[in-house]
C-alpha cells in the first residue's frame, strides 16, 4: 500500500512537471531578433520552386546554351543565376531565356566566365571539393546551408543563394575557405529581403 501511494505521488508530480514545462514552452515570447519580412509563405515557396523548375526546363530546351553549367535559386520571384560558362553570349542568352519564364520578377546574374578548358581529373577534384564544402556547411549550425548552392572549378568555389543575414554569409565564406583544395571563395549570396 505504501509503495502504491509513493508511486502515485511520483506519477502525479511528474505529470505536473511535464504540464508546467509544456505550458511554459507554449507561452514563450516571439523572438524579435529575426528580421521581419524575411520569411516566405508556403505558397511563395511553391511558386519559387515552380519558377526554378520552369527556368531550368527553359534553359535545357534552348540549344544555344549549355544549361548544365547553370545553378538557379529563386526567392519571391527573384532568380539567382550562377555557375561557370564558356562565353558572355551564353550568359546573355541564359538571362534572356530566364526572364521569359512566368513569375520571374528579376534575374540576378552571378555567372562567372571559365578560363582554360578543364580536364576530367580537375572536374573530379572540383566535385570532391564541392561535396566537402556542402558537407561542412551542413555541419555548421550557424549557417542555413540548404539555401546555399556550391559550384567549384579549378579550386575556385562559388557560393550563391539566399541567406538570412550577413553573419551567415561571413560564416559560409569562412567554412568554405577552411576546406582543403579551396584556393579561392567567391561570394554571390544575397541576404533575404
């Protein structure tokens, strides 16, 4: 009988504690440190995904450009076009094609012109460096890396995408510079509006 009463009291105290913590957690004030207006709705995110897919399809369908060399990110209708291409006419054509996609409000050009031709070995090295940079960004809790695209060519890493603040930009640059094989990091990230 004595053990049953003690067990009952312990169970009641535990439930009361859990209930108290739950109520306190639910009544937590809103964090005012976040920038207002930087968030998007589910509908906007879906619209942006449709724009990105449509733009990639349009680039694939265009015979004048090598669309595989482009990375696209979209936020609130603004398309961030990045990557490495052979010549300026490919850049100009990619921008023109992307602007024709319904829902595109603006195209931000962050494309870099390639230098000398790349060997297969250098492409493999670039892929390894890209993977290492992406893994390091994913492992860093202060960087929202799912919104950052990474492209590498000849040890030069290009970071593009939309991040919440300048601190994330600086940290992403620092993380990328710390990867073996990276000789230069270019920042083409934009802070969310």
